[in-house]
C-alpha cells in the first residue's frame, strides 16, 4: 500500500511541472478548435492528464538503481491466463463455508493486487465514455491497448532505458486492466443522467468562441511580444558575434541604445509590418484565429493597425516614463530646474502615491471591463481601439458580423433562388445542399448513430427535411420522418420530387428510415421521447401570423414539451403539462424555461417554424431550437434580438453560391 501512496505523491509533485508545460499548447489548441476554454472541459482534461501520469507511475515505479540490474522474477513473462486464481487457491486458508476467514481474503496479495489491477483503468473507462464519448467496443479496444502499452513498458525495461525487465509482464494484468476499463464505462452510465452533457458544453464553448475574449486577445499579444523579444535577441547576438558592438562604440554611439533600437524595430515589424502584410493579423492572432478589423468587420487599413499598436505602446510606456522622471528628480536642485519640474520635485512623494492610485484604478477598471465582457458576452474594447477605430475580432465573429449585415428580405431570397436556377443550378440541387448542411450539424452534435426525428412540412422546407432524413439514414442513423401526407401528394416542387426520390431510395437500399403520416399524439410523443435529435423542417420563410395551424402546432408543442419537460412519465405534473400545452411559457417572458438535461438536439431548417422570417415575430407555438441553419443569407427576422431565444445559434449555409455577386447583379438589374 505504501508503494501505491508513494506513486501518487510522486505524481502530485510532478504534475504542476507538466501542467505548466502543456498549458500554452492546450490553450492554443482549444482556441483554434473550439474558440473558448470552458472551465469544466479544462478541469476534466487536467484531471485526465494527472490520472494517466499516476497510472503510469503505478506501472513503472520504483525504478532500479542500476540500469544493468537483473530482476529474476521479471525475466520471463507470465503468459498463463488466470494464474492469479491458481496462486490464490493454492495459498489461501480462507473457506467459503467459514465466514470468519473472509476478512483474510482482502489481505491476500493475490486478491488485492487483482483488485488494484481492475481499479487502475476504471477511471479510463469513465473518461472514455463521458468526455471522449466512446462506445463500449471502442472502450474495450482502447483499454486493451493502454494496458498493453503498460505491460510492454515493463517487458522492454522501460523501452530500453534498462537492459533487462524489472517488472513482470503478466497476461492476467492485461485481462484485469481491460476489465477495469469496461467497469468504468458501465459505471458512468447512471452518472450521465446527472453530469453536464459534454456536447452542450462544447456547443456553448463554440458559441462563446465567436467573441474575442480578453484572455484570448491577451494570449495572442504576449505570444507576439515574446516572438518580438526573441527575434530581437537573436539579431543582437548575431550582431555581437560579427563585431557590431565594437563598431558602434568606436563610432561614439552607445551599444545599449543600439540594442533598444533593435528591440523597437522588432516590435514595429511584429505589430505593424506583419499585420499590414497579412490582412490584419499578427503571428499570434493568426495562431489564435483573430483579426484586426474596423467596427463593422471590414478590413482595417495599415495605418489604423500601426496607430492601434503605436497608441498601445505609448499608453503603456508613458506612465512609467513619467514615474521614472519624477523619481530621478533631486529636490535639493529644484531651483535650478523649470517651474514644473520644481513643483514635481517638491511634491515627489505625493505624485508617486497619486501615480500608484491611478494605476491601481486603471487596473481595476481593466479587470471589471474584462469580467463584464465575459459575463455579458460583449466585446472588450480598449482606448487604443477606440482612437484607431479598430477592433480585434475572431475570424468567425468577423464573418458572422459581415453575414448578419448582408441581410436579404424574403422577397429578395425568392428572387435570388430564381436567378440561381436561371444560371443553371436547379432548386432541387439547392435543396440537396441545404439538407446536407443540416445533416452535417446533426452528425456533429450526435456523432454516433442514434434515433432522429425529422418534422417535415408540405412545402419546400419539408423537401429539405426529406433530404436530411435520407442523408442521416445513409449514415446509419435510425430516422423517423413525420409528414402531413404521402410524398406523392405534396404539391410544392421540387419538394414533391425530392420526397418521392428519398422515399424510393430508402426502400430500395433498405435504409433505416421510417415515415409517419399524420401520426396521433401518443405515437409522435413516443418517437420524440426516444430521439437524440429533432429536425424542424415544417414552415419556411413564407410563414407569418399569430397562430400555427394544425397539425403543425401539435407537432411543435410535442417537440417543445420534450425539450422543456423531458420524456413522458419522468416527473412531469398534470398542471405543468396543461400550462405548457397552452403555450403560456411563451407569453410575457424574456427567456424560455431551462432546457432539461435529456432534451434532444433541436435544429431548424432556414427559420424556426412559427417565427416570421421577415420581422422575427413569434407565433403560437414556435419551435425552440438549439441551432438554426439558414440558407444563402440571413433573413431580417433572424437578427431581431427577441428571436434569439427561438433560433439558438444561427449558422449560415451558403450552398456553394456566391451570394454577394448575384445580389449585386440583381440590384443592377433593378436599377436598369
């Protein structure tokens, strides 16, 4: 037992060093992949690193003092399965018929070593299921590979560091460790009901990642600052090696001043020249996917970039230069200086205290603005940014601002679709691309095939839903498509042709796609209860009004009820059910009720059903989505602040169309 404890202590002592080494790469990786660093994800990652460190120490420690040491018991691998059972039965004095001998079982080395071998990889199975979202068979394979790595480390003398094995390679350890990984996987099943959903954590992180946080900007700045200092140091060292110092001093100049000039030139290159040549991105900003732009997200001019960082360094340097100037004043010589310097010399202590108070106040306001920006999810704007009329945005954030500014009215979208068809891309092809974009988002949220419900209307928005259903079924997802009528009875084109083709294709290829035509409430509720994702393709951009007609209203309420109240029979009260079905949660509230933990991922095609695409007015009922995938361009209703509670995150699918160019052509045609 003391050996296990010492290994844990060794891990505790070494972990801070490893954490310090991996922190910067981890932050860069997170900002590039997700866009932000959620605290729960970070806690899990660092705990996983600590666990793997301690687990490996359990396997390889203690180390021999001599790399040539020979450990007799480890010289030959133990390749007999269940040998520990044989040893236990041959040495134990315990008897199943005598309870008084049972406590001795725990003290038997063959028993507690087997238990520790199982426990060693139990956390791995839990991490694989919860954080990495691996299936049971993937956990089985990964668990076996990890324990094989452990045992091979022992067999090879820590991969050749030692000439002979110093720990025993035991096939029983392979089996028991792998069993431990599976035990951890099974133990995590009930815990998933109470732990935060990592998919939701990741999605929230992606939404937060659209905003350039103060931490992300600060990290990029210090990466650039460090790079500039390293580059300046290299130049100075090379210059010294070439004899530049002697040449400068022989010319009557100071070497220190020359070094400062090199450092200033390096700052100018990294903070002005490089971003001017790379479309508003320093090296650090390129690494973290940030960009210097104007407030409207248009590209910043080179002089604005130079002014931004020139002002930053000026505002950072001036207070300290002032402080050093005041400290260097000699009060005894105040009469020999100008009046201002004389006053500063006489009140030197007071000025220093005032300077400290000012800097402390500035630091507090900086922290308050940073916290306020993080809490309210608003841009963190600094004085140099205001003076240079520039902002630092994420690449995704700048793109989103530009997309939200390029709003198209519903009538303009219809005209744009006609123009696209005239240019040779039929609407059926656009429908195929739109359905593919939505299916991609579902697969990103639900990476492993799981039940999906698609609510498809009778118009072209419903045609998109049919494409989504077929593509998900092709990927192995069990899909239930809910439609008001048979595919051949749809009137809108190309929705009718697309639906018939999708249904025929699913039948011929035996895809896991089932269709419910105008199902009753219980059948629909059962399907929604089992779903991991619900796709809303009922009403498109043409809807407006105060009430959604049946049966769509009942379908929307069923999806919303599952979202806000959970599956049927899980604690939902009768009064609460009636309140929700009447839609009272939609009236007089700035926010919707909290989403239950087990709620499926809800995605709307183009616009949530019940929300007017033109003005953002929500009807009764309106589909509440986690994400809305809108096509070609943002619609005015999606940019209304009140619509955000229904739309969730809004993503634009351009469908391979150069919308700005076609829009310009349409406007030119209208003008002519």
